[in-house]
C-alpha cells in the first residue's frame, strides 16, 4: 500500500502525528498489508513514523518535482523566478486570451475527458470519473479540493485538481487536451 505526502495534521495539533502513525501501522497489520510505503510531506511526519516503528528507505515513489512557492510575492517576482521558457509560455497564454477559471462539480466530466486524453498520450490508466466525484464530495465542500480549467474561447484545453491542507497545496492531477 502507498500513502503519498502524509500523514498531515493541523499545525495546532502536532501531537496527532504520533497517533496517526501508530494507527497506520496498526491498520496495515489488521488488513494484512505486508508493505506500506509512506512518503511524508514534513520532517515531523517522518519522525513520528520512525517512532511508530516505520523504517526509513531510499525508495522513491513520489515524483521529486515538489516545489514551494511563496504566494505573497508579486506577480512580477513570481515570473522572475520561473525559467525563461515557462515565463514565455505564461506570457503567451496571457496575451492569447486564455482564461483560467475555477471549476465546479458540473465540470468534473470535462476535467475527466481531459485526463483521459492525457492518459492516452502518456500511457497510464486514469482514475475513474467517480473518483473525482467522491473527492469533490468528501473534501471539496470544505475548500480543500479545487479544480481549475484553462479555456481557449469556450473550449477547455487543460485542467488541474489541487488538494490543500494548511499552508500546502498538492497537485493531485493535471490534464491537457493535447
């Protein structure tokens, strides 16, 4: 089994990390999971996992492309920090009239079609539409799951699902029409 970027707890309750780590270990034992790979998002989570009996490993499953961006910076500063090609692509999109909007439940099927197109090109099996519906119902109402769509005219061309917790936002899935 695999837990990506977890466990996470609210900053005001760090003592819950140990409880969660122990619950993960216990649950894995009860349901006969022989290998549970957990890639924590924070050092504190990693420490709690080791204390609960997990062993550190060099095995990397999560993409190592995680970055932290200070969103308090100005738009100019954010652009300045990007590499030249990314900066050019962002500016081209802004000039072209590309519109980025927050999606809602009614847009989940649109996002899923974009994801299916991405899956064909990149040779992976996408999550089913019901997965995103459930995700939206479970954590979307609290604002911890958001979807954004990029549209050229009225044609959706890309989408992104973000899951947030505290001061972190994780790209859960990204999709592009091609």
